[in-house]
């Protein structure tokens, strides 16, 4: 073994210890399974990077033979890295948010554990980026298995194919396409992993996942933030088995939904009519005071509203005058009643008439009575929108496009 190979192996082992610690925290003492440990060591992370930056660092780092030694400590840390294109731009940037990252290794391998890849499985990864996870999954399913990665960005698809070829990984195929279509040519799949947040569940997945197969998908809330659901295919729909919180860059292409982004308040015709007609103002503490940390303080309640109240919105505020307040608010948009309720800073303000504020307060009381569940408290059943499903008691029906989501809280809390 050459000196540089020894250095790489040493850094891999160091990161593997950190990954084990992370997985133990996520899942009560579990360690990475042997097949994924071998896959991790066989697929060095640096081999799937060309240009990258940290989320907190604006500098672009280029991986070459000459720079590798100095970068090993950075690359083999338990942190996400943003892929950067040869132009110097973050890959697939949309509205300033990069569309492709090399995810935090501890978290992404924890999700790979939940997905339970086994020898001989046929597996699909939607949003395969630089190909590192696809390569590890290819090792995990073995020579009899096959992994298909779908990447919408041509430059990253080419890069990942080159990386796979350089490591002689022959059971992984990277397709440059829109992930919302899946990849029918290699279906059906035993396992599917979506590695970007999606507000809807694309229709293609209902046909491409085998009966009893598993789908791991980050489901976005209105205004941002996700819960990662492990879903099992059962007949014509999916049912959740495990859910964990997470934050992802959005899936782009056909599955991209404007509902993920905050709604510009100033662009609403209703706001033009009633924005000066305040009808209600009251305190809403939500765990603190002030506007600075309202997004984090209100996240659990907003995740609840995103699933249970179709009139819920997150708003982008614009300054009415130079130097005026900007930023974030959330609340209820009731077009039919001609009413808007905004929660910002530590106040709820109603406009037009009290109808929207009354909806907001009723939802808050219900949330409090249910002991303030967050998004990860919910169970999910996802159905194709064209197929009506029977709705039992204690279920919130959420129509999102290709899919209809049925949300419920586990027995004993609903």
C-alpha cells in the first residue's frame, strides 16, 4: 500500500467511527452493517468529487492529485459538501439554493440502513448527484443486484459515470433524466431512495416499486423542511413504517412544487384589498418572543398545519417602506372568506375579517390538545390521485398533485 493509500484508509476509518457514533444516536446503539461498511471502504468519497464547497464556506475546492493530501481531513468529515460545476457555480442552483449535495455521511448511511438493501436487490436512487451513494449501494446489493441512479444535471451524471468506471463498478447505471419519471427501463425495484425533498409523490413510483418493496422519500412541508418517510408498497398505495426529521435541497424538474417556497404576500390580490384592514391582534408566544427565531420556534406547529390545514401558507414579507420589516410569516389564507391571518414575531394579526384568524386559533388549540406533535409524529398512507381511497376516522386528507396523502397520528394520540 502506498503512503497516500494509507492516509486515505486512515481517514476513511476515522470517518467510519464518526458514522457509527451518528447511527448509534439515530437508532439506539445500531452500527453500520458489514455490507455497508465494506461498501464505504471500497468507495472512497474523494473519488466522487471534482469541485466542491462546504455549505458554510464560499470557497471552491478542486480535488486533484496535487491537492488531495491537504483536503483529506475536509473530505472525510461528517459534513455535507456542495457539488460545484466547472463554471464555478453550485450545481443546479435554483433561487440560490444548490440542487445537488454530497450528503452528510452519517445521516445518509443511516437512511441506507433503514432502506435495508440486500444481495440481489434491484434498486433505484433518484437524485444520484456525484454517484457516491449509488456506488456504495451497488456494493451492498452485490454482483447479482443492480442499482440505477437518476440525475437531472448532465454534468453530474457524466462525472458519476466516470467515477464508477474508474473504480470498475459495473452494476450501477447512471441515467441523465428527470427523477419524477423514475426509470421504467430497469423497473420494478425492490428498493427506491429519493435523495431530495419532494412536496408530492410522483405517479411513476406507484408502478415501479415491487409489491412489498420499500421507498425512502423526504416529504416536504409548505414553506420548507422535510420528514423522511420509509414507505412500503401495499397493493395500490404506500404505507409508512418509519419516519425521521431531515432537511434537503428540493427535487427539481417535473416534481418541483411552488408550494414548497414561501408565498410572496405583496403579490396577492387579496392582500392589496385588505392589507390595511386589520381586524384582530393578539399574542402568540410559540415558545419565545421576537421575530429572529420564529421559523425554528414554530417548525413543529407549521409541520402540523402543512398536513392538516389546506388553507395554511408560509409567506415571504416585503418591506412596505424603505427600512421596514422583511422576512418570514405564516398563517391562513382564506380567499373565499376574504381573510388573511399572519403570525409573525410574537403576534397573530388578522386582516379583512376574523375568519382566517379563527381557523388558525382552532388549529392551534387542536395541536395543543394533541400534545403538540411534530411532522415526524405522523403516519402516512399515499395513494395515486386518480384512485379514490376509503378514509377512516382521525385521518387528514391532503391532495398534493399526483398523490393524495392520508395523514394520521398513531393510536392513542388521535
